[in-house]
């Protein structure tokens, strides 16, 4: 069975460590916040200027001055801090943020990522994605393994305009966990019931399979 | 010198067609609502607007787009605006998309008196085309210029008659950076207090950067994505 979006987020949450500062992108990455292990101290950074992002507010308690990078109303947790946008990207550029999780349209076997522009379609902009991928110490991509047409999103080289080069370290898709190594995509785990053959057939870039590939556990 | 003016109309009295304007805010959070309303009323044209976003169809910079006041938009993200899309596709509007951190830091550089910054954002991508780059410690950085803008329009929570500003929560975003980067910086605040009323230790923007200040009115503070959780 391919993973649901929630399960992709749940699997990524197992990569979190106590004390991590984490930036979560829009979409599946946002869901990772729901699976932070109990008792683990993980501080969420929102690039519009907040460290210590809390859950959504209760109805009637929304504050228009307090939003996340997806422009949603949010809350703060005890110990949070506000800052301006230059400092926000300053701490990202300086490598202070331990982990960045974001979505992608394509990832190449060398870790290039494309997630901001499709030629011929209205371009909305890169937002903070180019800053994040250029500087983050550790980038995990959360995405479906194939696009709606069934084509692989893990390619020898990206076909879409790039967001950043040689930056993605790990990919968690609906069917596999893959590390991006100097030699290509390295298969780490497979989704329950998904065969190595299926992952191979859906991975257009170079896929390295060594030994038995364990199933993800939930 | 008295920095205090009565309202946005007075603050924008000398703003004319063709100028470059920095506008604070992230999405609709922390935008200078009163100044935007005055720009719409004044109907100045051929503006170059530098702002992280371009508002929505019926609020924020979207109101200026509707009147075709904007010649060029420099932003990091311009979704959520159908009129913007229409003008862009029709070639009526020029758009330059730049990374969000680059946008912020180009303001910072202007306010710090530095002509350029080097950032890795966009290195190796199409936005690097035509830009000077340099390698530091084995990594490529793009050279990006400090903004030179005629006006900066910012919104703060509190301000005093000396122009000192304090922002609130994530409505701070680009406001303090843009405040530093305008040849003429105009601050609108929710509450204007006499000099001496604000604790100097808690000032975000020192008044030296602010040329005109007024207490705004009728803040709508529209929420773009109202998201709530249910009580258990």
C-alpha cells in the first residue's frame, strides 16, 4: 500500500531529534508538526518571522498579526520569538536551522530540486524556497513518487527550472525513503507491501539497491 | 523637525507618477493599509512597487493593480490575485520575482549603507543569469544590489513623535527593513504616542530612518487564511 500524505509526514517525523529547529514548507511538510514525538522539544521556524510556532488558534482567538508562512492564523508556544524577514533568512543562511522539509515537483539524482515554476503556466514565485534550499544543512523532500500523469519525479536531471542545486539529502515519497548520495538515489526503505521492482520502475534516475530493503514501520 | 502628519494623504503629498515604492507586509499581514488607500485615491501611475506579495484582488496592492497604477512589481510570491495574473499574461505588467531572503536582505543592505550582498539563494538557477557571482569556501554566491527606492511605506503597531517604531508579532516581517531603505520613509501606526512614552530598549526601528509618521485609522487587518482548530 502506498503511503497517505499523513503517513509520509509521520515517516519524516522519525527524522526529528530533540532540540531541532525545523522549517516546514507548505503542503505535506506542514503535517509533520502533527507527529512530533511526545516529550521531544522541536522548535518550528516560520520564515515570515517566528521561532516557536504553535498550533492553529481556536475559533474566535485568531490574531491577524500572527500568521505562518502559508498565511494561516497560528499561535505561539512558550519561549517563542518574533523577528524581521532579514533575520529570519539570516538564521537560515547561517545554517542555524537544523532541518528543512519541503515539497518538490522534481528531484535529480544529484540532489537538484525543482519546485517553483512550470514553463507555460502562471508563475507565482519562489517565495523563500530558493533561500531555504541554498542554505539548509539538511533538506528532506516530501512528495509523491510520480506526478499525476504517472511519470517519475525522481530523475537523472530535472527538466523544470531549478530551485537549487545539489541540496536535497533525503526524499520520502508515498512508496519509498531514498537518500541522495554522490552515486545517485539510494533506496533506504519501502512502503509496506511495495516491492523493490515497483520502486525501480517508478524511479527514472539511477537507483541503488543494496541487500534487503526493509519495510517502513508505523 | 516635525515628522508628524495628520493622515496618509498628507504623508504622500509629494509622491508622483513613476516613483519606486517599498511596501511592507507579508501577505496581508502588516501592510500599510492607510497609505495604500491614499495611493488608490491619488491614482498615481507607472509605479514600481517592491513588496513581498501583491495583495489579493480586492485588498492591499491588489487595489492599486485594479486601477493599473503599477508598472512593475518586484516580489517573491504573487499568487492569490486574478487581476495580477491577467495583467501579467496581457503584458500590461512587468514582474521581477526574487527570493524572499534576497528581497529582505537587499532592503537591509540599503539601510546599512552597503551597496551589495552575496547570497547563495538562486545560484545555479535561472535567476542567476546575468548576475555576477563569486565563490566563497567552495560555494557559489550571487551578488545582489541594495534597493534604491524613493519611498518606503511601512506599518507599525506603535510609534512616537520622533518616528521610533515598534511592531507586533509577525506583522513585523519586512516593515523594519523597508523602513531603513526608503529615501523618504512614511510610517503609519496604530497608536502614535509622545516622544518618551516608548521604552528606548524596545524600539525596533529608530526614528532616524522615519521621515513622516501618522496614526492610521479603520484598520481592517484582513486575514487571508483563517485557520482554526476545534476545541476537544
